[in-house]
């Protein structure tokens, strides 16, 4: 009896295995399913009355890969004691899939006799281990239902397909065609899968099982192509074939250009494919497992799995939401400010079915903000991603206005007006004069403390920060900021709204710049400080990319706007008075704005030049105003300064209880400010280095470059006691004291 697979044999002797994991929305390979699959396969192979089998799913999706929580338990700290036991645990699914493929028959006999045929009736998406199960079957029929895809996303969490994916796919479609999907996680759409020969047929959803059974009934035995005598890779393979050699040379260069050597899974995939192509298939599977184990026991995969999967999913499912408060749905949003941020928030809200009142100082400004949605809808319709009818309906839900009275029926307000406290106070007062008493007011401010803004409200307990990132329609994170008086009901509604628009939330406490803006600002400021020191701007920008940030600090500073940095700096100095600590970046910003009038991309002049119709380039005049130092630092030193500076600031946010736990910091840093994903976030980065080692490094940088690198006392205490931010079995990590 199996609990995750229904086993049925029809009158023709064909077994139907229906994967249906109990109490789960999606089928994934966990320990129970692996046990049950082996039981069913052994039963089929041992029963002479069973001619063959069809594998399908009892859920809308076929099988979405491995349970990453299970993989986390196979990490180095929790794995079996001996390497042999670790290998056997990792290789077990490979053995089961190979048994499906070969019937457990020795290679020489199998080549002559074949084995019982297995067909995959793929009724939904099949990813990772699910795709590997499909490839292990002798015949594959794919449903034409919407949303059906095949693919290997493992590289996105620092792993490689560990159950034959790096071996079967290249043997099926050729090394060149398989390399990019394996290294990038790119999916196969049904027609592409059919054209490449990954599947043999696409059929209506209600026919895939019948067609799969018909194929099993039509043949006495089956063989995988690589088990046949004389098999050769499509397009060539091996160490001496010039076609495959060219693929590996080019593929390796392109892969490292994209990853800057930060993602070992990419190199491991190429190595597994190459080495596997010059040995027998069963040996190739063992080579793949060797690389899989190496990745799984290393820090990158563990950190990425924890932050990008386990903790991200936890906050999306409501782990931060106060308990005991009824869930609510926002039906009508009042959006104050129709600039880039307000327009983006209006779009993502209308996209999920909310009515939106988009308000600005006059109707022309409000309509211009609505144009943002019009343009996105037009683009979506032209690309076939949305129907004209749905696009029109989305736009109908957005009402552009300059009249505050139109906000009367809204059940949530978000303001995204200019970062000026007096202006925000004015729109708050005008809005509260017309909305209901229990309506939550959210501010999209990126720097101004929420508690200070809430002083302009008559109901500060219903005032909260709801901080989006630009561009809103693409950036996944929303930072929720609790003011001093914000209550749990307000927090719950803010989280419900974020869930409604399908974003990832983190919750932080109040601070100037909160968590994300504070931490992100240090990256840009360190770039500015290095220009001020005379470090080559090209070295700075390249080092930023090399360490894993999306763009260099000077480029992103131009995008944010240098004059905005100046205005925020002036406001901060005014607010803090004598407590303000001058940054080495201040002189750079002041000179660029006040003397040179270089504000960034907004006026076509910043650290970069932006010629009309041309490609941006670093401004040659930087060297005239900020002369290059005679001795330039090593690139590793520049990279270290950029990432350590951010990690130190994140640790300060933790010590000051701006962050409530380590996982919020890691999720927020990666999905909000582009902190290098391979690190797992700043707290995972500190743990991976070792807290004591990090403190020593930060102290050295503080001595060389300034007090901004000085680690907080909390880190010194942790180093002394041997504590870490994460412990085995506690993925959410250390809580703020």
C-alpha cells in the first residue's frame, strides 16, 4: 500500500501510477514519494501479469521537483556520517529512475531484450526531479493544457539536476541544445519540447493517459536511446569531437561572463555534462551525483535554498502576519501621487482586480500616471500576454482624478508623493478628511521615519510604511514598516494587501531609511567614497558587478539620482543636527550636484554620460575633478569593501531592532536591493565567513578606510560566544533581542 501513489492495473495488464501527494497542493519528491515510487516500480517489474506502466499525476501539475526542505536536511551538518552513506542517499532516486529505464537488467542483456515499457502522461508542469522522472520514461506525452512546461530550475538555488538530468537531456537533444537550459533554468514550452524530441506527442489533457496506455500496449519491450547499441549523441560529444569541444569552450566563457565565477553550480553542470559524455551512462550518473553532493554540501546551495525558497515562501504564506486577526481583501485602493512609483502601484493593484483611485495635483498629472498602465497593457496585448478585453478591463479599474472626494469609498490609502515631510502631512490631512475612520494609511516613503510622518495623522495607530521598489511591476519585494504606534490590525491589512498583489513582504521597525534604503545606500556611498579617494571609476563599476550586484554603484546612483541623494543627505543632517556623522561620499555628492549640476540619468549627466540615441559611458571628466590615485587597489579589495560595508549596516539594523529576524534581512536584501543571491543575504554571508572572521575583516577595513566599517558590539559578542545567525533546523534564524 502506498500513500502518495495510486496503483491500478487494467484488463490489458497496464499499470497506472497516479502521483497524488496527500495534504499538498503540489506533488514534490519527498521521502515518502521516493519510497512509494520504488515500491511501485519493483511491483511492476516483479509481476509477470503487468505488461508496462503509465505514470501520471492526480493534481493539476505533474511533479514540481524535489522538496527543498528535504534537500536542506541532506546538507553537510545533518547528512549521514560517512561519505559512502551520503552518496547512497543522494544516489537513491537515480537508482529508481534507472530501474524504470532499464528494468534492473544488466546492460548487455538489456541491449538485446529491452525492458517493460514505461510512458509518462504529463498532465501539468514537470520541473526538476519531475522532469527527470519524465525523461526516465521510454515514451512521453504532454498535455496541451495551459501552463504546462518542462524544465530544470535547480541552478537557481545553487544546485544541478541530481537524478540524471545532466545526462539524459544532452543525450536526447544534444549538448548544445541542452547546455543553456541546464545552466540558466530556462523552461521548455510544449511545442519546443515536441520539436526537440523531448516528448513524442502533445495531446488534449483528457487524452494523455489513454494515448500513453495505447503506446505501452503497442510494443513488447522498450529501450532508452542511450541503452541501444551504437548510440551517439545528437550533434556529437566527447573530448575529441570538434563540435562538442567548441560548445564547451564557448559555453564556459559565456557562463562565466554572466556569473562572474560566483555560482559554482554553473561550472558543475558543464563539468557533469562534459565528463558524462565520455563515459558509459551508468558511470555518468555517478559523476553527476558527485557534483550534486559537492554543491549540496557547499555554502552557496544551502544559503540560496534557505533564503530564496524556504524563507521567501514562509513570508509569502503569512509567517509575519499577526495571529487572531481576520483576513481582509482590499477592494478599492486610493493612490496618492501618480509619479513613477504611484503609477506602478496603481498598475499592480488594478492587475489583480482592485479598483484604484489615482490622485495627483491636477487631472493632467493623474492621467499621465495612468499612461504608465496604458503603455504596459498595450505592450502586453501586442505580445499576446493579455487579451485586449482584459487589458481594457484593467484600465477601467483605474480612475485618474485630482479630487480628494473621490477617495471616500477607498479601504486602503497609499501615498507616494515627493519625499517632503510637509507635503506628506498636507496630503495626509486632506485624505483623512474624506475617508472612513477605519481606513489604513500607508506611506511609500523610502527614507523618512514613519513615526514622524504619522504625527500628521489623527489616527497614528492606522499609519504604516508600505515601501515599494522601482519598477514596481517587476520588483518582488515590499518593505512594511511599523511606526511607534502602528497596531497589529494595520499590519495585518498591509500584509493582506501585499499578498493580494502577489509580492514578497518583509516587516521591519522604524528607522531613517528603514532596512533596505539604509543598507542599499551604503553600496552607492562606498562607490562615491572610492571615486573621492581616486580609485578608477571603471574598476569600481566592474568590481560591483563582479561581487554579484546587478549594476555598479555609480550606475545605480545615477538611476536613483545624485541630486536626490543630496536632498536626502541635507534632510538627514537637518534632522540629526550634531549627531550627524559625515560620510566620505558627501563631498562627491555635493560637488556633483552643487558645482557640476550632474544629477544623474534624469538630466543626462551624472557619473555617466547619456548621449541621445547612444550608449551610456562613464563620464571622462570624473578624472579631472576627482584625480586618479597613483596606486590603485586590487580588485578583490574593492569587492570586499562593497559587500562588507552593506553587511555591517545590516548587522547594525539587527542590533538596533530595525530588523526582527535574520531571515527578513536576507530576503529583503536579495529581493529588494540586489544583494548577491549566491551569498544567501548579508547574514548568511557573515555566517558563511564565520562571525569572528567577519569581525576581524571589518575591523581591518575600519582601520584602513574609516569608522563606517566598524562592526557593532552585537557581532563582537556573537564572535566571543561562537554564536551564528542561523542554526541547523531553524531556517528563520536569530531573532532580534
